[in-house]
C-alpha cells in the first residue's frame, strides 16, 4: 500500500486555548499506518503564549512566526508555499478555532476516493462544522444562489454531495487540484479568499463536495460590525475597511472575477449595506 502524505495548514493569532485544542484534536486523529501527517502553522505575532505552547506541546509542528500584519488568507498562503515544496498528496486547510473529530481524516479521504470514482478525477472535499453548544450547522460547503453572489449552506447527509464553494474551516485539497488552481489569491488578506478558491476550482474543471455527516465543531462567528445598525457610521466604515471586515477594493476584485460586467452593482450593494444596514435588514437583501 502506497503512503498518503497530508500537510495540514493552520494560521493562528492570540487564541492559544483554541489553537491548542485544534492541534490536540488533529494529532488525536485515527490514522492508517500508510498515512503521514505533517502540520504547518503560521503564527501572526501572537503575544499570549501561543508560540511557546505549540513548541512545548507539539514539537513536530513546522512553525512559521510572522508579525501581526498577517491575516487568515495571508497566513494560509504562506503555509501552503512552504508545504508545497514537499509536494504532498493532500493539503488540509484547518481553522485554529475548529476541533475535528477523531475519524475526520478517514471521512475526508474516503470522500476523496468516492469523488475519483464518480468524476474520474480529483475534487475538493469540504467538512461540515456545527456549534458545540447548539448543534447548529455553522460552516461547510455552500451552493450558489443562481448567478448571484448569494450562497446557502449545504446541510450534510449520510452521502457526499456536490457544492459550489465553501467556508475554509476544514477543506481537503488534492495535489492535482493545487497544481492547477494554485494557492489562495494574493488579492485577499482575510475574508472571501476561501469562497474565491472554491469558485476558481470549479472554473478549472474540478468539483467541490461536502463530506458525509459533521466532521468537527466551531462556534458561529458574530456578524461584522459594519452590518450592525446600532454602531455609528464612522465605526461601521472603519470596520468595513479593516482587513477582517470586507475591504471594498477586495470585494470589487472578487466581484469582477465572479460576476463579470455586473460587478459595479455588487459594489453598490456593499455600500448600501454598510450605509443603511437597518433598511437592508428590513428589505431582506
């Protein structure tokens, strides 16, 4: 039996407890003897002891330390640049606030094998995540709503299902896909990079699939401040332009790629949402 080499890519910043719990769950995976698991963690300037804890508890981790100017997409891209030098069979994206179950890698790799049988080529496998307190479906594969840039979560079943793109909490990317689609885009620093990647994969002729069942837990993130009508306008705009918000220039780049000539309409919608969030909510947009 041939070895299967998997590189896990993680970015972290000042979430020591969550990062350590994530790594504990990862290293607690049920692995076949033929599997080799490597872990690449990019720390973006943590000051809460995250780096020291990783070094002490997980000496096998390949740790790359940078400053706090890096965000999720930047960090994941850097981890992938390092990992791809060793040409792994699979690259597993994993958010540091996500705890995967002990059989997750089995589920993801079994799904990858099923995709090869159905499509006669490799495809991306997306894991569905639920809230540990409420069991609510929080992240996973999504379907595009028509030709818009609206998306809906695909609820997991006992079978693999096609999706259009994904949230990046737990995603398995085969080597053949990575060779064609490449790395996460440098156009983005944090948000929408995962959605962009899934859509690019589809344009490159590959498919995205939701693995059966839930593969881990992560709490639902709170809505960004720029969508909150209770927050003053200047604070909303500050949050919108923040790398962890939805910087208009990056949103414009995303819309140009994925809706073509209609992109100005989507940029206008972004501004309407930020300027009039209360009205936006009432209109159900």
